């Protein structure tokens, strides 16, 4: 019997064993083609936790016959990078640096890394849950290709769970499996860890055992690990419910854990438009003011700015009508592509355009639908009833 964690035993070694991210690693898709053709380049994986970022990096390194150096940006230093670059091994074709949580590398650290990536001394694979456009400096970002990884579907999660069950040889009821899929919320690592803990501690995979294993694992979570995601989720949901006390409590937990205040403030700016929206347009002004204050002041004083902003946003009335309308419009854009813009809305730049009817019949105060023909009369925006 091995003491190796279930996640390590289960981790795919080949692309054909990998579950999820079909848009990147399916037949003919960009990342699969790059791996199969041994065209390895610097890249950044952007996506939620537990969707395969580390596993893909390991597969890439194995296929490229390269040495993989794994580091977390939380603890890695410039000296660590120097050691990698200066190490010699005649067998090596490439040196790949997998830098987890690359968004936690500050500008100076990223500037230091840049020339090694630029010269090819290191091939960088960065992993982040944050938008790299905000977190990675432009020169480094321009030398990497960004791949967006998606949350795993329920079907993919079930496939991963079934693989676990084959290894540990313990049966699981359909209801327990459904509960676990719902609880893990697309995070394969969390599902595997819960199965590992429940089977080890209780010898079964009943819902009650899984719940107990979940509580047990929370106690062991590092403040920079899974609890990071659980706490920010609770924080946002508390503000959404206008529960000021809970929102301030989860804020306090993040501050006490040393969470990046910029990360918290950015979430507040997003929340101001997504959840409060038209109910109080001043919310975005307050959130932006908090963001600026946090950026300028930093810890410890900026915790007071955060608390002020959180209490304000939590107490604000909520209205998601603008957000919901935009998401609905975005779905139609993704479904129908670039539908022809009505001729009366087009700008007649040339004589030919004018002859073709561009701008003809335009009425700036019209009550008619201005959407493309296929979407005529469609309503995206619905005002919240007072």
C-alpha cells in the first residue's frame, strides 16, 4: 500500500489520459498540435483551480523531453530562478519553469524573469486564476501565449470520480456522486481530495463521510491555497445578500491571512457593476476610490479603506439588470457571430456607400428596434421592478 496521495496516483501522464479542456487539447486543437509537433513555447494557463494547469505543464515537459522546474510565485525568489538557469545538464533540450500563481510575482520579479524568457534560456509556463492582462507585465505577456482553461463540466467531473473509484475500489451511490460534483463545482482537485480523505478516514464514500472529510480538509488548508477561493466566494456572496456582518468577517479573514489587498479591491470594483449596477451608480465610484486608496496606501492602513467600502457595498440596493442584459447579448454574439448591421445605422463614408443605402432613413430619435434583422424586437434589458 502506498502513502502517495490519490491525486498524484491519478494524475495523467499522457495527453490521451487528460480529461477536460477539449477546446485546447482535443483533436486538431492548438495546444495538442503544439505538443504533438514538439513546438513548445512560453505560455500562460488562465483558469479556475483544479482544471488541469499543473498536469498539462507536466505532460508538455514530458513530451518535450525537457526538465520541469515547479515553483510557486508565493515563495519563489530571484535566486531560485538564477539556480535554474545556471544549472547544467547536457541531456536537456529545454528547461521549463512552471510558475504557479504567477499573478503573485511582483513587477520587479517579472522584470527579472523577462530576459531569460526572451532569450529562450527558460520556457515559461505560468498558471493563474487571475486575468493575466492585469497581473502580468506587458513585455512578459507579449512573449507568452495565453490559454484560457474552463471549469470542468459535470460529465467530466463524473469521469474523474469514476477513475478514483477504480483505484480505491470503493463504491459510491449516485446521490453521493451528485452531491460531490455539485460541491466541487468544477474543481477536480477538490473532488479527488475529498474522496481521498473520506475513504482514508471513514472507509466509505457516503454523503455524511464526504461532508466530514470536507470539514477536516478545511482545517489543513494553507491560507494561500484552497481557502483563498472559498473565502473570496463567501465574501462576494455575503455582500450580494446585503449581510454586512458576514462580509466584514470574511474580509477580516482575508486580511489576517495576508491576502493581496489589490485582489480584494478589484473584486469589489467588479461587484459594484455586476451586482449593484443601476440601483446605485455611486457604488462604482466608491469601489474605484477604495481600489485607488489600497493601491496608494497598502497594508496595514488600507484595511480601513477596505472595511469602509465593503460596508457601503453590502448595504447598497442590488440590481443585476445591466449585467444580465449584457450577458444575454454576449450569448447572441457568440451564437450568431457578426450579424449584418442595419443599413440605416451604417456610416456612408463614400458615394458608393450612399448609393447602396448606407445611412438612408436614419432617425436619431426612432422608437424602432435598431438590432440586426435576425434579432429584431429582442429585449435584453429588463428594468428591475420597484
